[in-house]
C-alpha cells in the first residue's frame, strides 16, 4: 500500500490509499492476502474518517489511463437508465425503480424518492450529513427536491445525480471540480443542489443523466448532450480541455452531426453514448482503447466507435463506460466490450485488451444455441468487472472476482460470463436493473427491492454490516413471511407476518400483488388486506412486499389462490 496526494481545483488535498492487487495470487494465499497492507499514515487517516478513497492499480499495458491514482473508487457513471414500472406501489399505482452503484456507496429510487447507503465522506448520501450508513437512508427530500418525483439516478466516484419527472437535474456530494453543475466549485454538498439552467440548459428537459469520476453528463429529450465538471482530458466533449462548473454542450459536429443521442455513460475522464440509429460514440481520455476507435489517443470531441468488425450491421441499444473498459448491448441481445482486459472484463474468454469492440459470450454459460433465453437486455461496466441481465431477469458477471463482485459464491476471476448465485435472497426473483461499481455490484427486482454483493468496507452493500459478500444480500428490509391467502368471490384476502428486520427503518406500508394481472391491495400498518377485481376460477400467485424508511423489501414467498363462489360436486370452481 502506498500513499498518493492529488491537488483539487479548490486547493484541497485528497489523501488516497492505494491498494495493490497481486496479478495472480499463489494458491493458499487466502482472501486477506490479496491486499498488500502498508502506509500507517494513510490507515490512521482512514480510521479518523478523513478523505480516503480506495483505488486500484493501473493496468500495466500500453496506453493505460493516468496510472493507479486514476482508478479511484470505480469511476464509471452508473446510469440506472429510465426507471421501469413495477407492481410494488403502495397505493395501487406503479412505482418506478432504479439502482446505481457508485465508488464506495450505492443509491436507488423507490416510489419517486432517492435512498443511498455506504461511504459519506463528501455528503454523497445526500442526507444532510457526512455520516456513513450501513443501510439505506433517504436523500433529503426538502429544499430543491420538495414535491419532486424522481425518475432516474446515477452514482459516480463520490457524487450522485437525479432527474425528476419534469426533466430537471439535481446533484450532491463531491464538487471540487464542478461535477454538481450548479455553477460553483464548492468542496461538496451534503444535500441536493439544482444543476444550472441559466445557460445551455435553459428551457431544456433532460432525459438521461450519468455521474462519472469528476464530471457529469446528460441528454435532453431531443437528443442533444451536455456535460459539466472536470475536462482535463476532454471528457466534456466540447472541443476543449477547460473544466466547467456549469453545463456545456457536447460538440454536435463531426461524428455526431445530425445524430440524436439516446444513451450516455460517464466514466473516468471519458464519456460514451449511443444515438437513435444504434451507433456508439466516445470522447475524452483514450488510454486502454476505451474510445473504441482502434486507437489509444485522447479526443475532446466525440469519435465513432469502430463498426468494421463485430459491430458491423449491429444496432446498439445501451452502453456503459467503466474505469478502463466499455460494454454495450445490441438489439438482439448480444454483448460487446472494448478497452482493458487484464482481468477478463471484456468477457471474450481472453485477457487481451482491445481498442476496438470484441464480442462477449464467445463461449461459456450464455453461448449455448443461439442465445435462446439468454439474450442480454442490460449491461454495466465496473472497475475490473462487468455484469449483465438476461431477458429472463437472470444476472451474469465476468472479470475480476477478488472481493466477490461477480456474486458467484467464490472470489475467482472469470474471462467469460458466470451466473450470479440465484439462491438465497435471489431465489425466485426477476431482476430488472443492474449496476457494477468499483468492487461491488447492485441490482433491483421487479418489486423494487435492492440486492448487492462484493466489497463492503464502507457498508456499500446496505445490509447493515461491513462484511464482504460473494453472494447477493438484500439492501433494505427483509421480506414478509408466512403469507396466507383465502379465496372469495372475485377477491382474495391476504395476511402475512411482518418482516423479521426493517434494516434500521420504520414501516411505511405494505402491498400484496396477484399475478397474472397485477391486481393489488395496500395497507399502512395492518398485516392484512383484500385484493378485489380478480377473475373466478383463475389460479393466482400472490406475493407481499413492505416499504420502510430504509427502502423496499424483496417479494415474499408466493402463495397460491383460486377465487370462486361455489364448487360443483366434483370440486370444480364455478
């Protein structure tokens, strides 16, 4: 372990503890042996709660991006994407959920409100304090967020940003380089501040937002892109290397002429996006080949990702920029990655880096047949690993697994996709969002419950502990138990036992959902409610979720019921 210092624009000094990973640990070395411990001064400072970020070593290949200090805390902008409707709303209306794993903290959205957990040195939990939390805490909903319904969230190295339903942006956390976009470079803000709309954003409604290492980017509803914060490597895409604490327009000439941006992802000193036609573009630091154009050169304006190889004729539908690699999915569910591959994070069965896209899943568990049942819908690039979801809602990860970030139940690396452990808290769940960070990963299910796995040194998994996990754990309250359903005439009465743990929160309400159809009932305090509007003689599966101040639980074990008025002598419903 060594000590590094870095001067920020406000004159502050960040002391960084550098944890060096052995390339290939000797057999029997053990988990603890994977980290080389030293530098008593940095350790003492960390204990005292001073500004300490955990960083990983630079890949020692040609064109590595800015060395080891550049790997701080998982630089990828974890854009959660547009939140999808779920059946977990407390009042019968569909809630919107999203998940965002950041440097050493995590955030999600529940029913239009933001929750965060983990490290809080820079106020990145947004709760008005600098106190870390091992379970989800609500982001301050007063002030600029009063009355706002949030639809999207993204977590960077030490700051987070959200969009509301009207397309306005708000950010909080570290601001030494202007990443909050409010026109200042204050050291940090522990409550949300509005992104400046007096310049290029005047009259604009934003549709996507992505928090990166020390910069942030967004797109508006007509497909224009904007960025703000650090621009030392051209990551703002405006043709300069001048940083800005207020949004600037990404240059729409050159490769982006006439294109409408649909997805955007901010990472460590670079940014990537896709347009409506399904083409990829990147700009900023080009080390490790992350711009995907066949070179390792920087570019302060967008350049097109190479389409002469595996991307020929393909239409990209999503993109995710990690610390030193990028991944994308196409319209038929195929995955592609480019950049550094020292730990197998490109997922092509090798550890050979590439400055042009390579195809994921060339072999391994997802390569059977023609990807039937295994088509990818979402992908997320982290520090040295990548994770993705299939159409069926199953999670797969690949790359570095040395602190359990692959979620397989082991700490082994894998250069091909491996299945995240689907037992335990994930048994029977259908995942809808996934976000890979520096050394941990989080996901949400269709009920809005959050799950995390991997490193937990700042309690970024949200399970009330700081224990490393190589299998998913629930972030937030436990699920209700002992669900009992009694049939009636076109209705079903549901009762349940309250969760064993609310993860430090207090109960807000509970809801029961019957599938198929998604009919619901809700209650604030009682452990009983009646679902109406069901069809007689149809067999339903009923699950219950609870919502607390620490977030939303997972779904309970399903109970079955068949509503009906009477039964004939043969016992059949009618």
